[in-house]
């Protein structure tokens, strides 16, 4: 059996994801699709709109055969780490290909760009430092340095689109680590990654879909952008949980923590540096809502995404000790599978069976214990009995369809 | 002007409190009544049903002339420390008397008991240790040792009533510190301190009143136990805040904290000892509600009250460093006053003016900063905008009637 790997968040699974999945299988003629998915918290430092079990179900119903979890410590990270950790997982899972979306759907610009950047690494570093000294954030400074180099090499990738950035890091991870997995890129269709408005056709960005769902809590205006099974899972989730997981609802926890913890203790939080702790405490004292707080703390240097990740670490109480030194997986947590996915796992058993984990009951891996913490924190905004129920879900078998 | 001092929590102010206030003024013929009141968290480790501003208003409307705050670090403490800190505050406020309720209304048993206990201190200590080794909690062991001594001295106080216990500690604090304030005791009328059922007459315990209010959220069944002004304050509070402050509502914060903090970090919390941290974490993992959790962690040794205080410290993030080494006040925080209260403060100005604090805006006293934390934590269960409003109240002038 040959597997096509996908790096996903499915927040929620929509028609654009369906298109990408179908194209990936068609292009590679793979027997199955394997998804590495962020768990309850996402790369950009946000709680997933619905928990990982609901998102796994959506993926399986749409035709993904196996969903494994990208651990929290690797998922809630800048694009570079997130991408490399995900690719390393797909390699461990012996996927033949990784299929990712990009604006143009050609793989050569990715590989060429990697080569050019390796060749000019010192120059890029030097120029990025100059831009950072001028007050730009690290990602912005890198982008500006990159743009300078691109003037001389116009065929280099356009790296101002999230999909291109992630794709570039996937390809880099493969080339850097000399992996056997092959990168394939599928041209994106429909709306841009960040587009906030709903388009007229049937493909909208996950951002736009979430915005619409959370604006009035209703699913009715987004039905046409979702496969029927996704819609059903979301509707069932809402009926059971009576809410969508958004930062606003976690804000009281973050605020209380900021207002009851000394700045010196806050400095123990991963990525809390450069006096940010004082800045956060001061803003928390005068902010009623999450939005108000974020607007107060955001700067060019401390981007929205970086701050969201930091607040996720704070909410989760993640310290430096919690972050492993390597991106290589120490286990592979299976969140769900189809019959074909089960067969694929059987075929992996001889070589990789010791890594596969379908029930974490007896696990004492520190990375996995953080997953249990994430499940707890994600569920903490639910009513007491529901929280307890979801907490227990963490120790039950994967989703099987 | 001569002042009668009262040590109060007024949670909420009811007819029994009115009787005690009126009797205190009548018996002493004092010009004014001064109340030392616990702030937003109470001696037995509970959030006050309504915040300190609402409770101050009830007290002033009932005829107390001056309400000062017993700091959190002294209020949320065992009876011995609570009582001594309160008495030291009343002494600083130059009160002529402290008036407390007791079962019999006679002061001699209190002073005699103090003398007998001083005389037999070693014997009591020794017997208490024996009872603790047999598995009893500290308070229970002390009570049993006390009962042994009382067999030989039948006139000693009956110390199984909270009012007698507090009264005994007030008198002890006065005699031990050789204070000039004089103890007066008023015989209690109506229901017992802890009685949970509502009686037929107009005096019910605060416990019974809270139980009735929080059971269905309604004030209608408790109106006959409250002065009209108390009723109005509670009704206005409910209309504005839409809730009563009970442990259930703070439970998600405590649970989240227990499930995201390592046991070694939990040990930094004041009074977290003897491996309690592991016991709490384990119970939190399997408890949906506060009640369920408490039933799991309670033992003979770790009494309900002791655990509630510990959870208050946890919620507030109180460490050993936060607790001052002395019970003597470093400032006197005024929460509210009447016209007569204002005149009394003027008369204190020459000697004690430097201690009186009516607006803590510029305060950098560490004890006062904990009061601000307590105000924040107490308000944290309110909707975002209301939380912010109550938080600001902390920096505004006292209640004046």
C-alpha cells in the first residue's frame, strides 16, 4: 500500500480540503491518504473551533484513512518547526509523498528556492538582522531580506502566502534531512488562506468559515462550503457542547493568571522574554476582552500570531522544560482510522509498530502528557460534567469508521 | 467619641447581626460602632457571596459607622490568627470595647478559660499530640485535649460553638498582648451559627440564608431574615451582577490550575504540605464539580474549612512569601463610613492618621497588593465588562452614607 501524506489542521474540514484530498489521491494514485493533524491547539496559537475528535471524524468521513496527531509541542510553533515535525512524522509513517497546496502548483520553485537560500544563507542572515534592527519582527525582516535576494532571482517563490511558506518549509525539511518522502504540490483553488469574506462559489477559507460560524453561533450560512459530513459533525458538536472554542472564552483564565502571577514567575513560560511579562500584566489590568488585550500588546515585533502562541503556552503553563530538543517523534498517536487505515497500520507494524499508539492510558511520555493537558485545557470552558466527559475521551480508543 | 468594635463578615448582613449591633451600642453606650470586616474572601476559605463594597453598604445602612478591611492574609486564616489580627486592628483604631456574640453572654468564662489554659499549656499540648497521632485533625485534637481538662474544671467554656471559639481567641489576643480594648460579650439569640435550616422567627444563620439564596438564586424566601436595606443591596447586586459568588463558579479556575501545574510548583502555595498537592491533582482529574472534588479530598485531618482555605490560596496564588510575619496592621483600609464615622476618623488623625487609607491608588504595601489581587479574583467569574468595572472599584473612594 502506498500512502499520500497531508499536513492538516481541518479547522474545520471544508470543500477546499476535500478538493486537496481528492487531488492528492488522484495525482499520486496513492492507495490511502494519511493526515498529520494539529490537536486541540493550532499552529497560530488558537484553540481549535471543535476538538480533535470531531475534526478527526470530519477527516475520516471525507476520505482520509488515517489521522495521527502532531504533538502540541510541535504544532503550536512557528511554521518552520511545525512543518519539519509534521514531515518527520509522515516519514516515520512511511508515506511515499507529502501533498501540499500552493499558489502555482509547481514543485520546482520550492526546490530551487531551497538551493538558492542555502547558497546565500549568510547574506540573508545579515540583511535580516539589519531589518530587525530597524524595528521589524523576525518574520517580516526575513521576508524583506528574502525580497532583496529575489530581485536577483525572480523565479524564486513568492513567500507572502501562508501556503507557500509552509510548502517551502516542508520541502526544506525533506532536503535538509535527506528524507525519502517526495513532495507534491497541488494548485490551490478558490479563496485565499486568510480571506475573511465568504465567496460566491463553494470554496471559502477556514478563516472565513470560522468567522461566520462564531459571529452568530449559527452554521446555516456556511453549509455550502462544507461537505455534508463536516456539517453534521459540527451540528452535533454544537448540540452537545453548546459553544465554539474561541479565544474569548479562554480569556478569563489567561487574565486571572496574568493578574495572580508575579512577573518573575511568568518568565518561566516558554517564549516569555524581553520583558513581555510586564507588558502582558499591564495590558491585562486594563483590558476587559481578549481583543482589547491583544490590540494593546501587539506591535510590529510581537505579531498577533506570536502573541497568541505565547498566550497558549501561558494558558497551558508550558515551560522551557516541556519543549523537547528534537522534532523527531517519540511516538505516533493515532486519532482515527478507516478500514484501509487499519490495514496500513498493520503493514507498518513490523518496523514502526512500537511507535504507534492507539490508547495512551499507560503512557508516561512527557510529550504525550502535554497532550492530555491540552485536552483538559481545551475542554475547560465546557460545563463541569461535559468537561469531565471530554477529559475522559482522551483515554478512549481512536475514532473508527 | 467612644467606639465599640465588632469583628464581622456580614455574609450577608442579617437580623441577627442587627441585634448584635444594637445590643453592642446599648450595652456599651458607645458613640459609634466600628466594624473590622473580612474582604472578598472569608475566614473559612470561601468567596463572599457579594463583594466587600456591597457588604460595607449593608453594614453602614444598618448603623455601623465605620468599616475597615481585615486584610486577606489575616482574614483567610484559622480562628486564632483571624481573631488576633482583628483585635489588633480594633486596638489601633482606639476602640474602647470589642463586642462579640457568645452562647451565654458572660465574659468571666472567657477570661477564666484563658488563665486555666495558660496554666495547663504543657498538658494540653501533650494530649493534643496524642490525639493527632491517633489520626485526628489539629482542631479536633485540641478540642479533645481541651475536653479532658474541662473534666476537672467544669466552668471552662464550651468550645464547640464557633462563636465561643472566636470569642475565646479575641479575649486571648487582648490578654496576651496586654491591650487596652475591653471585651464585652452579647448573648446570641436565634439560630446557631451553622444551622442550615431556616427557622420560623426572624433570625436565621448566615449559612442558612446563603444556602437558601444560592439554592434557587432567589431572595424571596429570605426577606424576613434581612433588614430592608440588606435586602435592597442584595437585590441590586443580583440585578447588576446576575450571580452569587460561590465556590462552584471558581471551581473551573482551580481545576485548570491543578491540571496544568506540576506538583513541585504547587508546593510553593502557602499551606500546601504533607503531599497534599498530589492528592489534589489526583482528585481534580476525576471530579466534575467542586462538591465532588471536596468530598474526595476531605479527611478527618484535612477538614473542609482547611481545604477551602488552601484552595483559596491556590486560586489566589498565595505563597509563603505573601504572608507577613506579624499580625499587627501596617495600614488601616477604610471601606466605608457614615458622617459619625468620618468625625471619628478625624479624631484619630493626630495619632493614627498615617495608618488610615481611604484610597489605595498609590499604595505599594505588599499586603494591600494582595487585596487588589483578591478583588480581581473575586470578580473573575463576572462577564468581561463587569469584571473590569469591579476591578476599577478597588481604586475608588470608600462607600459613604
